[in-house]
């Protein structure tokens, strides 16, 4: 644009000088200027199109990077579903919802987990606490089978996950991330991502349970209210509660919460904590830095540098685990 404007100024200046010296007539100058202005518009469009092509090529490179990511494939061995190997309640005890047996995991040659052993009962609320980098989120990603362990076994609902069909495994698990995504669309569409058969009444009920019923009053469209691109019409806390509502509305037996209340105020955080304690038939695994959200958990595992250094209830750990006691004291929890 600057170049075209400079060209116009030069033509005006040089043309006027030639007219004053008699080398060019006014008619010729007028014709030249008219042709210049006629050509400026298509030239601008050509240059703009060139810049758009450059942007498009950059976007195409990103798309190619995604398409080049290797597709997840199940092993060639017989792949079964979890339900096929679930023991009957009257014939044998119920297996743990999640069980890690001597699990080691390294990411790009960097050791993350070391000889990890844990067992999480079905229907319980279990918390994973520890400093950043201790391996808490990695445990959730291994349960979802985003990665496979370097060695050791991981069982979900009594079945080794490496022999399970991935789609079947993940149909039993709901994952709520710290930066909970909201897709462009309506409230209803965001809620029904994992449970398309739920009714509008069930959607309203779960929104009320996470204190989001006010969203239905924000617009006369109700459940058809648009949340905007990346949920821009919602606050960070509302997006997190919407993701929790989506998980609760699903049929998943295991719900993974990775700092899922980080953006909530104290009142809503207490509400969600009480809600999780009241839900029956689900297993909750919670990663949290704020101990106030997990002190009522049935079991707490304390991790540090990829190892479990303590397990028990809040009261037990406060008495027996100095590392946990220091965490609790720093957060003014006793």
C-alpha cells in the first residue's frame, strides 16, 4: 500500500513538473493519472491474494503435521472389551477401578514414573497430590492410554488396558482437563458430546447440579444458547463446570479430573467437592494442588519425583507423612 501511494505521489509530482515545462499536456497527464488509479485496485488485490496464499500455505503445513501423526493402533493380539472380562458380583470380589503394578514410564528418555503401585477402588474418590512435575497428570494420561508404560501393568476395571480396544476403554472414562475445551456451538451440543441420548431435562438437571442453571436464563434460547468460538461467551470457571457437567452426564464409570476446579471461586469449588462425594456408582480420580478440594477423599496418594511416598486419608497423612504435612501447612490446612 505504501509503495502504491508513493507511486501516485511521484506521478503527480513528475507529471505536474512536465506540464509546467511544456513537455506534457494536461490531457495526457489526466489520462495517465486515471489509468494509475484504475490499476491500483487490481494491484492491491493481487498483493493481498499473495499474502493470503502465504497464510494458507502455513495453515496447510500445520494440517499436514497433524495428518502425519501416526494413528493409534491396537496390538495384533486378540483385542477384547472390558465388559467381557468383568467378574460377576456374586462369584468374585469387584476388581479395582484402576490398578498400577510396578509401572515405569519415560518420555523421550526422561524417566517420569518409577515402580508405581496403586489401587483405586470402584465407586471411590481418590486424589493424587504432589508438586509440579511429580507425574500426576502422566498417570491420568496412562489410564486414558495416550501413552503406554515402559514396563509394568495397568488394569482398568479388572482388564489389562494393553489388550483392550481403545474405543471401548475410553468409553468407560471421562477426562476433564484443567484448560477445559468448549466447542463452538450450543450448550446442548457441548453437553451431549459423549452422551447423545440424554434428554433436555437431564441436561438442565446436570447444569443445575454444577451451578450453571443461570446460563439458561442468560438467553431466551435456553439450551440452544451459543457459547462462541472456544467458549468465548463463558468464563474460565463456567467452562470448567460445563466440562464437569458433560462428564457427569456421560455413562463413563471412571472420571478423571485434572485440576478441574483451578478456575473456580471458593463457593463453587465447595459445591463441586460436595457434588462428587454424593455421586454414586462413579470412580473419581482427582489431581489437585489445592488440598482443600481433596481433604474428604476416600484415599490420597502423595507423589514426588515419580514415586508414591505416602497414601491414606487426610488425617492419616497429616500425622505420618512429613511431605504431605508440609503441603497442608503451607496452605493453612490442618
